């Protein structure tokens, strides 16, 4: 279940108008909301790394490590890599297993022939391992080097059937609208399609528990847009307080 983009935009406008702080256009909101979503998304990985260093509770629904991983799971996917000949490397998938066009973010595991996991090596180990029969890669124990978003796989006999699990980037947020008879913005709740429905909307992909954080961070950016330092300060303090409470 995603966070409704219309609900967030209306809440932001309500707060700004109630305090008589100005107005945020749909275009300003869309750009700000997309950045806020990306900020929160990237913070998941730092939070998960921090929680991996502390003991977790065994109580259901209270395990912070599991809860953060659940938020990241929204963006987890997998797909087939494409072999480029004669260069001899694999490119990452641009379309995942579910047929969605995605933007790659972080690499997880690489698997050959749906059953053998490839071992990831750094550059030195990748090349030195091939010089010895004892450490040389084989079809049973393949290896790969990951650089410049490309996979160099050994042994060279592997030219297909390489699948990667990875995390994709969130889709940009869009509050879509049509223009009413008085020139007003009328929300279009249907899904955005560049060619078929250019006035449609794209919802937030974040976990529903992030809605308050989304609103606060957008208000913080709104304060910068309308040049009101009080909004920036108030929203920043609230965000910092929420983040501190999460770590206690």
C-alpha cells in the first residue's frame, strides 16, 4: 500500500495556507516530493547498517532490522543480465522479471543458471585467482567483477543465464492534474503514462508509515522555496526529533 500523493499535497497546502505562508505549485511539489522520497529511501540503508550492529528484539513487529528491511523490500526485484559480445561482459537489466522498466540502484546477489551463486571479487582478487588452477573460477564456482555497472564473469564460458537480485530506485512522484474551467488545478488520480495519460499521477512508493516524515520534509523544502526560514526551522526540528526517537 503506497502513500497517496493527493493526500500529502493537500496536507502540505493546508498547513501552508493555515499559517498564511504562501503556496506550492504542483510542479514545485512534484520535484520536492521526488527528492524527499529519494532522501528517505537512501536513509534506509544507513539505518539498516546501524541496526545490524545492535541486538534486536524477538517480539513480532518490534524488530527494527526486520522493519527497515520490509521498507526496502518494496524496491527489491530481479532480472536477467545481457551478455555483450565480443566485449565479454554483462549489462544490468533495465526491465525486471515482472516486466517493469526500472532504474538500478544497488546490486544484491548474482546467480548463474538459477542455482549457482557467483562470488563477487575485487579487481586484484578477480585477476589473481585466474592464475592458479586451485583458485580459478569454474562453472560450479563462478566469480565476477562488478565495475561501472557491468559484470565481468569467469569462467568465460558463461555467456548467458546470469540473473541478479537488486534494489531499484523509486519512481518519481507526480501529482497529476487537469485544468478546470476557472483555471484551477483538478487532481487526476489515474496512473501516469507519458504517452497515454500525461496528466495522470504517480503515488509515493514509500511504506505508509513514512507519511508524516514525507509531509514534514516537504514542508522543510517548501520553506526554502517560499523563503520562509521559520517553516524550515520548525520542520527540521520535527524531523530531527522523529529521527532521534526512532534510534532510542
